[in-house]
């Protein structure tokens, strides 16, 4: 499992990530997120590769103003728009990514001491994953008009 900061050389690989229509109620597509990151230097697109160098997922780490609605901690990062390619689901890549995330953040963002995220209240699978990995519930809010739980992990 390898987490790699996005660069334009990875665009053709990221374009092939399969996100199903029903997943879009939970997350934006990787390409849409890359466009947003190009307009906002506080958004960092990250590509997930398995041990055979297959691109299996994508997420965004958001600093600064992107964290503000979810944490008052200026040293927090907001984890958002996590998606595992539909062809690779059910193989543990979501769990492996989340286990790798704290060390990746420590290596690339040494000033960060908290990862926060939101999870849709009707996304039971993701909620259970985050709870298993010691994320704790911090409250509730809405994101893009949908109710979400705010969760965080100290690192």
C-alpha cells in the first residue's frame, strides 16, 4: 500500500478510477477533486496504490479553511472525498489506506496533530471502518445539504 501526492503525470491513471453513480451521493469524483485542488492550494490530492502499483483509490487532505467547519484545531487536516475504485472494493484497501494515513500525514505534514473527517449518517460501512480505527465522534453537521457525523483521530 502506497499513498502518493497527486501530480499531473498521474492524471491518466486517476481518470480510470471507477466511481459508481450511487457512490456520488457520498463523494465527488477524483477528477472533480483535482480540479478543486488546482484552485485551492490548501487542498492536497492523494492517490492510493496497492503493492502491485495498481491505482486503487483517491482522497483529499484539506488544510486551513477546509478544516475550520469541523475542528477548531489549527493543526488539523480534513480528510475528504475518499473513494476506493469499485473494482477493488471488498479487498481491504479502504482499511489499509486508513491505517497508513496517520504515518503519511506525519511524514508529509509534520505540523499536523489531528485528522478529522465527516461521514454521511447513512454510510454505515464507512462509519464502522473509522470507529474500528479509533476515530471518535465529535458531533454532527451538514455537508452539501446532507447530515454527517464529524469524527477525528489524534496523531
